[in-house]
C-alpha cells in the first residue's frame, strides 16, 4: 500500500485514496467530497486498476452502478526509485502513482552545472526508466537530482502549483528507504517527491489571481523615465592562485558536512572563481586541489575540457605543487 493507491473498506461501502500514513498502523484516506478519515490498514484492501475498470463496465445490458458525488482523484504519489540491477548498479525510475498526467524533466546538478537526463509525459499509474545506471560504490558522489513536473488533466481543473523537487541521496537515508515500488511492484529504494505538498489540496489548487489592467497606468509606466540608471554587473577579480582545500574554504571547520557536500562546495567555488576570472579578463588562473583520491582533480579537468572560454589547462609547477594544482589558460 502506497500514497496514491485507491482502496476500499472491507466492512463498509466507502472507497478512497491513500493520502498519508499515520501512527498506530493507520492510514489516512480521502473519500468523496474531500473528507479525510483515519482507517486501520487491516480494514482496507487496494483496488487494482484492472478491477476498477471492470467495475465501470456494464454487465448484462445494465448500466454500471456509479456512486454519487465527485470522482475521487489520487493527487499525490510521485516517486523516484532506485532498483538494483546487480550487486553494483542501480537503475533509476520515475513513478506516477496518481490520476494526473505529468509532463516532466529530470536533470542532475553538480555545482552550478545542470545536465538533462530525461523528459517526457508520465501517464497515470505509469513509470519511466532512465538509460543511465548509478554505481553504489560512488553513492556519495551521486549528483543532486532535479525533478520538475506539471500537473495536467483533460478536464476543467483549478491551477495546481508545478512540482519542483531536489533529491540528494545519502547512505543512511538510502538504506532506510527500501520498500516496494508502486506500479513496478519491485523492491527498491523509494523517495516520494510530492510528500511535502500541503495536505489541504484547496490551498495548493488555488485559481490564478485575476488582475485588472488599466491602459492609462501601463502607458504612464512605460513612458516614465527611470530615476536611476541600471548599475552594470560587477565581478570580483580572483587571485592568480586559488586554494580549493576544505580548510581554506571553511576556516572554522567543516562542521557536520558530509564528504559529498564538501566536494559540492569545492566545485561551486571553482565554478564561481573561474567565471569571475573570465569576466574580469584574466589570462590564466591556477587552482590548487591537492592529490588525495583524485576525485576533485578529475572533476575539474572534466569541466575544464568542455568550458567554452578555456584555451587549455595543464598540471601547474610540478616542482612546487606536484600533481596537486592545475593551471588554466583563458581565451
């Protein structure tokens, strides 16, 4: 049983949709007219899509029986699921366990770089699998996943706020999230993307405000001279040699930051300083990244290799830095 599943009561006629899990082995379900009630799990059974379809088909020439009141919609139940393909790699699935069509995009964020992974339309009770696999051995270096979705139904509906969610996998929460994946019905590591939407759908589904536009006021604003000229963007010129070691970036200590968070901080600092160097007309800049495991150096070189304003880069002053620094020559 998952958020968004349609259920019916064993000892009553009511049907509804699971909206959240409660303590004491109870779940909250939304029945007709938007009422939400707590019910013991043992008093509910999940209604399969095939069963629901048969219930709506007429039999023996008779019209199907329909309940009065509005149609009960499943408004929540969007997931990212990581399903093991072998003992090393996971496949990523996006799952729509609602009654809405969901046009979506899924990207990965690494510092200030955004890499599109997949886009499409998730139909109700459907899933889509990404082509890329992710290795468990590099879990701490997995990117931050950015999911963006729009709610759509071919009917008159009120405006619903688009779904924008970032997901960063951590070892502790990743292991604790192992469940049965809705729609797929496979074991996987499951993360709900719409869990933090407001419980009261009326507030999240507010209609767009109507603004009365007055032509005279618009014309006056368009013709009105600006009181102050716009200030040009300013960039701070970085030093010719920049140290990306954590103890330099965080002189007061890393605190409770995990290794993946520290790597993100180093990459963000690198991206910002490189862009400032380009914007201020510097001809070259050197980044000290250290040797360590080589993860930071490899990622810097990967990004430099595809940067449009980098002429070339090389290991800098081996006699001084060894292989712990990279010199960047800017176009």
